[in-house]
């Protein structure tokens, strides 16, 4: 159902795949960006990108469960981090790796950005996942 591909002519990526192939007829879920808000709509971990990334992963799990999927079935993500510092982006990526998202490994892009939608928000993750039968 899911085939993860590392292109042989490219440098091998450390914890993601270059491409993911999903067979036609498979149900896919395209998730809105998971954000670091708690149940009351408050930003978790102001000023702490790692803590926000952990909350984003928790929220992403909830989104996936709502459609009958899970982290193991995520085929693609975009990880947005408000920072131009590679060390901050790396710290957020470590949370992604620890979550099980990279176990596939899924196809992903890690992006440093100027700002995100909520005041104080530092991390957001969009995802596409297979919904298993």
C-alpha cells in the first residue's frame, strides 16, 4: 500500500524518504496544520520550540485518530518552524524523529519561516496520511 523510496543517485537522507508512493484506490487524508494549542485554545510553551513541537505532535495524533489513521500511516509532512537558526530547526526535527513519524520514513520538508498564524506560535506541521481499511 505504501512504498517509500530513496533515489539511488541522490545523497541518502538521514530520517526521511525522497518520495512516497501510495497505490491508487487508497483512502488519503490531507490534514490542516497541527498547531501548538491546548484544549482551551492557548499556545503551549511560549518561546519554546521543542515544547511546542511536542504539543503539535499530540494534536497531530488527535487529527489522525479522528480520521481513522495514525502516525505510522503518515506519508508526507511539512514542518514549519519560526526560526532561521539550524539548531532550532534540528531540535524540532528531533521531536519529529522521536514521535515515530520518521519510522517510515515519511517524506518531509523542514522549513524555517518568519511567522505563523497564532501569536507566539513557533511550530506547525501539515500532513498527508493513508487511512487504512
